[in-house]
C-alpha cells in the first residue's frame, strides 16, 4: 500500500514538473504579440546611453537606435542643429504646470510632457490644454 502511494506521488510530481517545464518553454518562445493590424515584438531590450568625455552625443546602442528609427522616435536629437528639447515629468511637478504652459504659449514654444497615469486621471483639463496647444504627450513609466 505504501509503495503504491509513493509511486502515485512520484508520478504526480513528474507530471507537474513536465507541465511546468512545457509552460516555461512556451512562454519563452513567444516574443511577438499579434494585433489587428500589426505584430508587436515583446522581446526585452535594455535601454540606456553610453556617456563619453569628448563632448559628443552619447551612444544609445545599435538595437535601441534601430527601434527609434523604425518608430520615428527621438532620443538625442540632431547633433548638427542648434535645438533644445524641453521635457517635463508630470506627476512630480509640484503644481507649476499651469504657469509652465502659460510661459510656453507666450513664447510660442512646444514641449514634451511625460505623464504618469495618476496625473492623466487627476489633471484632465491640463492634459487637454497640452494637447490643444500642440505639445507632445509621452508616457512616464
């Protein structure tokens, strides 16, 4: 009787290990998600810049540059033009956004605002003002 119980437990454990192993293999092999119109890669890439001491733009790496180019993204701007990109993290701005928007409008300047979900949900009017005035809205993770 004890031998039968041990054998059943062993078989059950082996089955569970097999199922878990198959699940992990299946999850790891899925690097793309199909949507209605396109396929989106879920492959993880590291993000960051490699700084240098020679007063040149940092390097974002070939894989990140490829993603930026494919999606018309801007990371560092054009090193041949004299442009400044204004960005603001909304959700940590201490209540100055109305005044910032006013100064930007007075000087006909556009900026990029990176918004937290909480900010979007609690500052609907300011978010709409940003959109109406032609600013870029980004997601702040």
